[in-house]
């Protein structure tokens, strides 16, 4: 931000040169601190257990020890249940992401482009749910889920997350800037409202929808609390639950622990490095919901 | 005449379609947000037990008065508040410093943003498992701290000592979220018009004055936003504490409210009491949200 100022000063004063150098060292040391645990996870995941907790830690493994991954996937009991658990996470996160994108864009479109009575109240109601933390309502939700017999099922895992207020807000903000004239022109040409939504609105809102889909997918991929409440059987566990269980088991060695963690992280890290702009803009979009 | 009629029917049609578009979402929120929060409050007035066949008795606010007298619950409130203050203060300060430093670089801006943000991509369970190993007595935590403090061979008891285990949870959280808030600050910084700095340059301001009299005041809305967001997030913390206690760390120092709600409901089957706890948590969070609205309304900034 003060590049121009720096440029001139750097040549003249040694003081700002020292400050400049200090900032570089500070940033690089911090980057090392922040990246180290992730690198530790990947290097430890291919090391035998004896090498992992050895002082000093060897950052470059002597040889690649793939058995950890085998043990992680196979599980201590040899049931390969992790594969099923990964599949569960994929199903839950994908369904939640899809329904959030669809419902949020429908509601966001309705709130942005239709002037109906009660619109403000509906919008305020939806925004008010942002203040209700999931942690405060998880017990009633849990009771209802068990009463309906939905515990230990995909429906039970998915139902409380079908749409969220942030998604509606995000899509509404996005649609509000869309020019009314185009919609009216389509109406005059005889397009139905649903057709307008499908053929004009949807194709033009891909960036916002992609951001929302990625954020929602990720939050379900990470979800621990709700599955912990509603899942009972090994078959219905999701990745976080498997990691918790696997970590607590006696026969689990540290390398296999890191292998399991690495398997859970690789897909999301690949998506992150490929689509970092959606993640970074996601952080930004979250911040734009200020009062 | 006929023209007026068609425009009138278009308006009617638009009203109808507006409702059709929002109805599914509205029904969802009535069922999955509003009903449960009222239900949580209602349940908190009963001595409801999980798996009990006896219908629960109405005991009005007894659950609340029980909790307010319970040392265990006060310990949870203390653990939650200590964690929140101890995490959000460094988060706020360092994310601001990182953002300013990154923006002052001409090269590697993108690299630093991605690197700092990357832990936020990992799931909280994965983060906790990695740090569980780092905090092992033979792990990287001791190796690095001994290197920095020049105290070879000392075990700092990251997960065993009651003060250290609180610090450990804070460190994990800080590591995971500092990049996220750095990005938000970067956006805040980028939205400050360059012309202000150019004007200041003509007036002979130096970098330090720029920061103190221009950057910091103009970043106030972002600062308030970040502090409230991180505060609310810290109040809800669960995964790290849960996994650390599963991994053998003592429960008492890190028994945050959410963890206590979970244990009270699932292990002790005290649904009524757990509901009262979650309502108290909700009240604490509402209070902080209210503070956010008050402070952010007070100083809207225009450039």
C-alpha cells in the first residue's frame, strides 16, 4: 500500500532497509510456523512410528513407508470401514452443498427480484437465524431426529443443514445487482418465472454458486458435533468420527494416524490450491455480512 | 385500460412467485431453527432425562439455578471465556500485522496469502490430531520451544499441565484461523483508496503516521467485524477440546460449555439441564452480537 513511498526511501535510508528486512524475516518465519504442521502430517504419514517421535525430527523421510496408508484404510480390525466412511462424508457433503445452493438461490432470487408484501419480514427472519448457533439447538434437533427414527441415517445427518441463512444472504446480494430490464424483456417474450430462473439467472451466477458450494461442502466435510450425536453404527460414521475413533484405538501407531488425516485432507487441499480464489473470496464474502 | 390490467396481473404474478421462491427455505428455518430454539428453552424448564419413560416434570427455572450454583458449570464458563479472550486477542493483533506486512510486499503477496490461509482448509479434527502428535513429550512442540528458549531436554507438558493444555488449545485455534482473518484484513486494507495516502504524502506524512492516522482509523469497521466473528467462533469451540480429552488430556481445564453440553446430554442423560446450558451459551453469544451491532452502527465510515 505504501509501495511508492518505500521505493524512494529504500535508496536513501538504511533504516527503512532494516525495517524491510525485518518484515521479510518475520513473514517467512511465520509462514514456516504455519506450514510446518501440515508438512509434518504428510512427512510423518510415510514414516515408521519409531521415526516420528524422535528428536530431532527428520523432515525428509529416509524412505517412503506406505504401510501407514494401508493400515489406515484397512483399520485395526481389517474391515476397511474407512472407505465406507469416506463415501458417507462425500454423500452428506455433496447433498448438503447441492441443496444449499439450490434453495439459497431460489430464496435469494425471490428476495432480490420480487416485491411482495412481507418480503422484509421474511428476509429479517432468515437473517435472524444467523444468530442462533447450532450448538444451542442441537439437543432439540437430536430429540426430534431420534423420535422420527432418523438417527444413524443419511436423512438424519443431512436434514438440519439443507440450507443456511448465509447462503440466502450471499445469493440475494449477488442477484440484487442483476438488471431488472433483462428479466422484464424475457417476461415480455413470454418466459415463465421458473424459465427465467433456469435460463437467465442460474447460468449467470456460477461464481457465487461455486463459492457457496465449496464453503458448504467443506463445512460438512469437517462437521464433528452433529454426526457425533446422531451416528451410532460404524457403517454410518463420517471421516471426522473415523479419525476420532482410530486415534483413540490402542493399536494405532502415529504414522497410520497421520496417514488417515492426510487422506481426509488431500482432496480438500487439491481443491484449495486449484480454486484458491473461491476460498479466499469465500472468506471475504463471509466478512461482507456485517450489520 | 387493458394495459393497466396486464401490468396489474404481472404484479400479482410476481407477488405469487416471490412467495413460491422463498417458501421452501422459510419452512426449513421454521422447522430447523425457530422451533428448536423455542423447544430448547421449553425443555430447559423440565427435568427431562434421555431414555426415561417417566414424563418429565415442570421445574420452572430450577435447571438454571442449579447451574448457577454448580462449580462444574462455572468452571466451563471460565474455561470458555479464558479460551475466547486468550485466542481472539492474539488472532486480532497478529492477523492485522500479517495483513499490513503482506500488503507492504511487492513480491510473494499471493504466496503468503495462500500459505497463511491453508490451515483453515484442514478440518478441525485433522488439525487436532496433528497437534496431538506435536504436543507429544517427544514431539515437535518441545523440540521447537526448547530451541527458542534454549532449554534443552525439558518437557513442557503441553497436554498434561492444566495451564499448558489451555495454551495448547489456544495455539491450535490461533494457527488454524489466523490466515482466515488475515485475508479479511487484506480486503479491508485494499478498500482504502490510494488517493488518501497520496494526499498524506504531499503533506509529508511518514509510514508510521500513515498507519496511525489513516490505516488504523479506516480499518475500524473491519477490526470490529473480525473481533466479533472470532469471538463468536471461539465461544462455540468444541472439536479441539473434545479430541484432546479423548487423547488423554485432563478434562477440567478445557471443559468448554459446548463440551459440557455434550457430556451432560449424552453421557449423563440430563436433557433438561443440557438445554439450559445451551440457552445460556445462546444468551452469551446474543450479548456479543448485540455489542457488535451497537459498535458498528456507531461509526459508519465513508471515504
